[in-house]
C-alpha cells in the first residue's frame, strides 16, 4: 500500500481457510524476517486454543518469511507450505482477501501513515469478521458461521437500520427490534 506521501507500507494478514476469519498480524514500513517472526508469535498468542485446529500454513515465497517464521508454527505442529511460483490460484483465498481489501477499502481511502493504515484495517477486519456476509458461508459472517445457520427472514416484515463503517465507506445493516 502506498501512502499519500508516496511511502510504501506493508500489512501482514492471516486468513483462516475454513472460517474465512481474517487477522491483522502487523503493519510496517520496513518489514524484515525478524518482524515477520515476531508477528507470527503474536498471531499464535492471539489465536489461543484455536491453534490446535490448525494443521497447515500456506504462504508465499517472500524472503521475509524466514526459518524463524516457520519455526514459530512448527513449534505447534503446524506445517508451513509455500505456494508454487507464479501460481495465484494455489492460494486463492489469500488472493481473494487481497482483492477484497483493495476493492472495498484501500482503493477508496487515502492512507497517511502506518498508524492510520493499522486503524482502518482494524475497523474493516472487525466488520469483515462480524458483519460482512460471505457466499461460501451461506451469507453469514465468519463469526456467525461458527455458531449459527442462515436465518430465514422476510425483510418486508422488519425495518432495517443502516450503520456506516469508516465514515460511510461501507455499511452494516441490522434488523430493528
């Protein structure tokens, strides 16, 4: 992501394959191998007990993903797999996430600095995980898909309330009780 001041900032986001839940792992203007390894340790702590359900980590071949990065996951018996070179379909969920972030967020907002990018990604990913419907999850959000089945509601019978997110960049809709 390039800022208004023409500086490049990198965001590291992890996506759980089954639930489509996305996690902001880190934001940095100068990512290094040490930074990615520390970000991986932070992610493992944030996942808590859900770590036991993870068997594989699929990542690209960027040089910032060092042996130390892979070792963080290997310590919890998670096997790191690298995607083949020039094969975006091999990691389609990640590619889809990148496209979604660009279309729904980053192409519509001017980012000033790392703090600003971290803030808007945090707000957007909360919306993505708790309110944005996903076709593969039966139009449920990732958090809802873990505990619910798709509701059958006649919207003509209920008023709907719109709540703007990120100043109206996107919206969440809720039934009025």
